[in-house]
C-alpha cells in the first residue's frame, strides 16, 4: 500500500488519540471501538489504518526508536564538531 502524506497524517492523528487512551485506561482495557469513537472514524476506516490493535504498539516502538536514533546522531555530530573532526 502506498502511504501518502494524507494517509500518514491521519494514521498519526488516530495513533495519538489511541496512545492518550492507552495512557488513561491501559492498552488491554481500550477497545478499538473506543479509539474509533474518540477519533471520529468508523470501525472499517480504523481497520484500514490499523488492521490489528498491535499495530498501534508497532508504530509506537518504531516512532520511539527513530526519535532515540535521531538524538544519538545529533549528539554524535555535536561531539565530532567539538573535537574538530
């Protein structure tokens, strides 16, 4: 599936809502129906973006890992500049 900017933006919007709900009530106690209702999307559209509930966790891990890697790279660049490399 080709992921356009619009697709990715909507997926991120829904994911942020899901993460907020997971933080409030826990992953196991947050059904997809509640996520869909809070996001204002029907179940079929929610399943288009997230075919299974575990996809939210996969996205969270991917995003978190990317942020950590970006920070490591930035710190390495600062270090290399500081030592004159």
